[in-house]
C-alpha cells in the first residue's frame, strides 16, 4: 500500500541522526525563573529576571492575578511560546499556564527592573 505522505525509512543511522538533531538547544523549551508584578487595571504583567524587565499583555488578567495571589511571587517564563507558568503554594491547587503577548511598542530589548 502506498502512502500519499512522505515517510522516513526506519534505519539505525537515521535514528541516530534524529537524536543528535533533537539535542540542539534551539529545539528545546527554555523555562527561566522570573518575578511577577501585575498591573490589573492595564492588563499588564511585568516579568523581572536578573534586573531586566519584560512588559506583556494578558487577555485574562483576572486569572493571572488570582494565580499570582496563590503563589510566592515567582513564576517560570518560556520566551519561545510566550507562556507563563505560575505554581501555586496552596495544596492541591496545581500550576497554571498563561499566554502573554508582547506590547506593540516593545522592541524586546532589556530594561531595568526597578
């Protein structure tokens, strides 16, 4: 039976090559610890890491604020997917993920976190 989709033949050499490619740091997600400050009236989330800040917008700022109140003020940020993970300190509450968007006038450069 022929497939309309290209398939990769199973051989030990191609599996080895695939494994090496997956170890490339550009492919893997990188989560960094950040401090979170929320401006609920403006739907803005400020992330601070090593003295630098990022200003981001959330469409669900109420849920971000609620999750931040259940946390110790820290969170994890994935730049690749623009995802914020806020772990809860309350037993059984779990962790919450949020999609954040960069502000239009934000060039992505570092800013002082004061």
